[in-house]
DNA sequence: CTGAAAGCGCTTACAG
DNA sequence: CTGAAAGCGCTTACAG
């Protein structure tokens, strides 16, 4: 049988309370006593039953997810994943609260972080927007021991404990390789469509893409990037405009949201050979595009994985436990029509 | 506060023991009493604390993983994942045993299943080999309530509860699309290299690949498949032979193990344009091949995901709980040099 | 058919 | 600085 606190107490000749003090590193135990207990722990190979400890403590993990009130499919999906986690969490002594903030609003995010910090909770997951105000709060909360996890969009160089998201530079490079290999010998240029270059993710994707094309496929030219503001109508307008002015668009790399607009325009067709199209995030729209053959590949980050990973990291952080880095790495999924989940 | 069994007992005017009987569906409760308890449960919105229940019961989940004693990197990795899970399992009241069987030996597998079944355990995960004997044992164990999960290789049409693995037909189709798109206008044929066509996985991959090429890229010809027996030396010999006899090999799809042999031959170079190479399973070898540019894409199933998913399914099955199908679907990963984890 | 009491492994006031 | 006792939410013999 696995040893319990009783075995340790007996072996060390002390009471349960003392074993508990040593186990939890609480003060008020004389060094020799502490050593006897520690000796017993390692002699018997004791490992504490965390479930039992949590039961006794009435421990409830309190986490807050700060999510942008953004209406694109990806963010809606992310939110749904958090909501699903809330269901599950109820049975597992973890309580999750969702706090909404306007999208891309750093002041609002800073305020929300501040507020969440007031609530004396164990940890916060949030979609980062980079600014001095946000960095200040993060610094202060980290100092106070709150576990902070960035979700989808990182705040590199800050004291957040972990980033649950993908490497967007690598994602851009991946898109570049796929695009250029799919284009093969075909001539023509590539049109990059961003959501907003104010956001780190999009900047990274563009950088990864442009650099990789320049380095590995130097003959392939890129058109100037356009910003669709994650808005289908705007994306459609920009794309129509671009296609009217240029006959030589052979590829489109859309790395923001608003792909409904993209598909609308693509479906208008124009007699010419269809461009190679690569977009980000698997949504109902991009899935349809893939199945219908208008989209050639979708790069994806799995919102479910991100949320569950963030929760594991938050919990491990709250317990002061280590975590398997390999298990928490979020993959850059490549989906073709054939390997759609 | 969340209601506990005490609240239910008080509300229904019965003792804890009776609440427990109803909660666990045990016999010996008069219908009216049972109904009072059930009313209390739904009135208070009670959900049982599984951790506390397991503590009280001293419940330990007992699972057995039956793994082929196969020395290829993928199987070694799979085994390592199970071993890692064993570490974690100790703290979570689950006990996992690994049982080895010779690879591709259905009689041995049937015997191992039989034996594991004797041990009165909760569930078994196993890499299936298809045969009547295996199907018989599976049928019998399922009948007796043992939870059975196939791992990596399925036993379709049997009474196993779940398959933790990928859709290999879809994997073959995915390889076909990537191969033909990467080849583009380049002429030449594709050489398929199997491990063994005795195994369902490999047959499925070949079928998915061949059918998809025939359907979507009808001008592209396939050479007859060769079987490398998952053995690097044999793969190397077969490939050298093929390259000597044919000058027109433009693509290689290797969907078994033994890719060390493949890389050795590719590195010999031969002045001609290098073929497009797609292989299965991300291992140290295939990673090197990808980074070195000899391999163009790796299709992968994540052994860690498969093992952890199998465990979740086994546990849920043992608890009679439902599971999120979406969360348990194993992805067909596509790795290029750029999105390598 | 139903209940009182002890116990799972750990923690927490409270005394001393 | 240390310990005896009660309790977390649930289950299990044992009595009746």
C-alpha cells in the first residue's frame, strides 16, 4: 500500500499536525523534528494525495479568463471552449469566471486585469494587447504571485508565466512554404491580407511569411499588404479592388479574420485561373472554402487545446507544480481538404 | 455552497446510507424513498464529488496496455508515453500495467487480452491485430464489461469501445494531395513504400493514397508498392533497386517505418533532381530528413495524444461517464520543416 | 428496507 | 514548538 501521513507520523514519531507542517513547509517546527519527518518521507517514498488534501482544505481554484468581445468566429469559438471548460470545472473544484473587454483596447484590458487581481484569485488567462499600461499591471500581479497566462496573443518579455498559443512567425513561414510549393512554376504575385498590423500575431505572421518567401523563393514577389480589419465587407472590397488593378495575383495569404468576404469575391470567379489561397483558423467558413476547393490550405490553432492547456498551466502554477512543456506546446495545424477533422 | 450528501439526506429526511444507495443505483430502497431522494437531488442540483467518492471507496482504476515489442521509433515513443503516463497515474489513483507481445502476432495478442481479462481489471488498451481469435476475446471481454480501447491500429466492427488513432485512409489521401501538389507539373512516377500490407493501417494508407491520386490527379502514375517490413536495411535495398531500374521516380511515399534506410539512399544522391518525399511519423530520423531538405513532409499521429486520450476514455468508461468526442479525435498532423514542434 | 458510526488521506483550529 | 480531535464529501460494513 502507498504510505500515508499516518505512516510518516508513526515512522518519525510525531503527530499528524507536525507531518502536515513539514509537508506544507509551514514554520514552527524545530530543525531536528523537521529532519526526522523528511527522513521518513523519503524513506517511505511518500507522495501526497492531492485530491484528499484539496478535499480537506476545501480548496477551490479561482481563475478568470479575460476575453475580447470580438465577434469573429475564432473568438466566438474560443469563448465557447471556455464555457465548456466551466462545465467541467464545476466538478473539479475549479471556478472560472469570464470577463469581457472591448477588442484591441489596451486600457480596458489593463483595467480588467487590475480588477481581476483585486478579487484575490489564483490566476488569470488573457488575450494580450501590448501596451505600457498592460505591462505595468502584469508586472504588479506577477509580483503578488498571481499566475498569468497569455492566450492566443502573447506579451513577450513580460512576467506572464506562460503563453498558450502558437508561434506566429513559424506559422507565416509555414504558409510561405505551402504557398510557394503549391504555386510551383506558375507565375504571378502573392497578395497578403492582414486583419490589423496593430496586433502582434498578425505582424508576426506577415514577417514570417515575407522573410521566408524572400529567403527561400526569391523570384516570387509579394504585393503590398492590405488590412481588412477582420471585417468581411472590408476584406471583400479590398480584394475586389486588388483583383481589378492587377491581373497577376496568383496567390492570396489571408492571416486575419473576415474570410467570408474573401470567399464571396473568390466565388464571383473571373474566368482566370483561380489563385492559391491560404487562410488562418478553421471556422465554418474556411471549412466550406476548403471543401469547395476555393481555399487550398488552412493554418489553425486549436482553441480547445489552448483553453485546456491554459487551465492546466494555471492549476499547476497555483499548486506550484511542474508541467510537461512538450504537452503544453500548441501546434500549428495544417488542414487540407483531406485531413479536415 | 454546493450541496453535499448531507444536504440531500436532510432534504429527503433519510440517512446518508440511503442517499448513497440511490446515488449509486444500489438495490434495497423502497420506491417512495428513492423518489424522495431523487427529488432532493434535482431540487438542490446536487453533483457528486468524484474525488471524495474515490477517496472513500479506495477506488483504484486498473488498466493494462498491451504493446507490441516492436523496435521502431514510433512504437518506442508510444511505449515511452505510456511510461510517462504511469508516473502521472500514481498520483491519480490509476494503476497502469504494460504487457508486451510480439509484433503482428495475433495469437499472442489474443492470449495477452485473455490474460489481462483474467486479472479483473477495468480496461485494456491494445494495438489491434485483426484475426478471429482476437475478435473472439474482444467480444467476450466486452460482454463482461471490460472497457476496450484500440490504440494506433483499430479493430473495426468489433465491440471495442473506442479507437485512439487516426483515420489512415484520410492520411493516405492527405499524402496524395501534398505529393501531387508539390510535384506540380513535374513529370515522373510515385513509388509507394509500405511496411507490411498485412497490417490494416498500411493497407488503408495505400488505398487512400492510390484512390485519391487516381481520382484527382489521373495523369500521375504510381509504381507497384514495395514492402520494407519496417526495416531500414530492407527499405534501403528496395529503394536502391527501384532507383536503378527506373529513372522516372519523382515522388516517394513511405508509409511504414524504416525511414533511416530511405534517408541513407537519398543521401547517396545521384545527380538527378531529388524526388518529393513524404513519410509517416515524426521521429528523430524523419525530423532530420525534414530539416535537411530530403523529406518534404511528414504525416504524424501524436503518440502522446493517443495514450492520454486512451486513458481518458478508459477512465470515463470505467466511471460510466460520457466523453467529448471532439476532444478525443486524433489529428492527422502535417509537418513541414517550418512548423516542426 | 433503513440508519448510526467509522473511515478514506489530509488539514485545521485549538490547547498546551 | 507539538499534539489530540474534528472535519472535508462520500462510502461501507454492521445492526436492526
